[in-house]
């Protein structure tokens, strides 16, 4: 009887890999502390990755719901109690040009969730100063800090912003007064991480090979297979690379060693080819819609509406197509 195909989503495979405390701690030690073992696996505990809150500002309220890829809380005993910090890992396949703002929103959601939970304790003014009651927070209350590391799995060099200031048009005379928000970015394609966990070492070494655009595909395939055979790469690492590449493959077919890497390479090539064809078809259809819109003298908003409706895409993507093809000369 044939084995049942494992119906796993690439995101799930990637999250499962970083759920491992040894691998998670090793990544953060490399990204934050140059490989020093500041964070230990036994100090980590899982945290609910779903954050939701309500932003209220005068006459409107905006609901925010963010799902972290993975987040753990680090608890370390100290002479005066327990030191706490939340560590969040976000994976990116593509460059996101608003990533600092996105991370800022994720981090805010984590702080807001803590604040709401803490504020729920203060339903009456009993034992509180007036300002404390109005704040729903005592002067002595403290929130747990959060640190987010973004791991970028794309094959293009990251040319997006790594701080909020880089996203702003801001004069020199005002820059020191505008609060900044920086992200901690790891590029899988090219990094100097000092990793100690053997699975992490294999993962990033193989990703560097796979994401190297200067290398011929067959040469890269042979090099990755040779590396995998020599280092006896664990199956979970090969599965995670497939997840990072958003490759929907039969994970049950992956085996240790060269066989697994052969399957992975062939499937990634098929995925990339299929995506390229899909992008080409979508662009061709978008160009036709835009040109027809111009022929009939439709305003930009109307053309954007047609793009969203016919291609089932968000406004941002419709605007990209509109600016990509522009107005006919």
C-alpha cells in the first residue's frame, strides 16, 4: 500500500523547524550576540503567536491581527528574581519595502497584548493613585521587552529599508527628533552568522549554495548534493529549505543525503518555472487591462478597480502594474 503524501504547507515546515529550542536559541545568539551562548534552550518557553488588539483614535478604531512566525519567551533566574524577554522570528521569501513598519506593528501588538492583560487587573481605584487608575497601569508595572529577528530567504540582495528613518522623507534638521525603529535582518543568501547547532550550520550553508545567482544551476545542484552527502544532512534541514523556498512538494519522498537534495532541486526548479509562467500571464493580462482603460479614457482609479476585480489582486499590486506599464506614448 503506497504511503500517504504528507500534506504540509511550506510555512508550517519552516515554523516547525524554528520551534526547536536548540535551533531557535542558536539563531538568536548568532544574530544578536556574535555566537556567544547568552540564550540557552532550557530558558525558552513557547508563547501564543496570535496577537490582536484595537487601536482607538478619536472617531475610528482599527482592528489589528498579526500572526508571528514563531515567538518564545526567555526566562532567566537572577539574584533579584526572573529576567524576561520575548524573542520573535519572522521569515521573508521576498523583499518587503515596509518591513521596519511591519515589524514595528508586530512588536506593538505584542506590547499591547501585555498591556491589556495587565490593565484587566485594575477594575477599581482601590490601591491606585489617580494617574495609575487612568493609565490602567501602576508606576511600578513593567512590560516584557520583545526582540524580532527577520530571516530573509530570497536570492536577491536585500535592498529594502532596515530602519523606519530609511522609509521617511526627512530633513537633517528634524531627523534626530523623529523616533526611529530598526530591524535585525539576517540574509540567508549571504551571512556571517557564528552558528553552533549543526542543523543550523547545514541549513544556512545549503541556502547560500541554493541562493547563489552567480553559480550555474547544475553546478549548484552538484555542490549541494555533495555537501549533503558529506555532512549527512538531516531530513528536517532539507524539508526546511523546501519550506523556505515555498516549495509544495511531497515531504514524505525526501530522504537523507543526495536523494533528498535531488528531489528538492528538481521540485524547486519546477516551482520557479511555474511561478515565472504565472507572473508572465498576470503581467500580460494586466497590461491589456491598462491599455484598454487608457484607450477608453478611464481615470486611474477606474483602471485600478478593474485590475483588482479581474486579477483578484490587492490595490498595492494593482498600483505596481499601473506604474510598471504606465501610460501609452
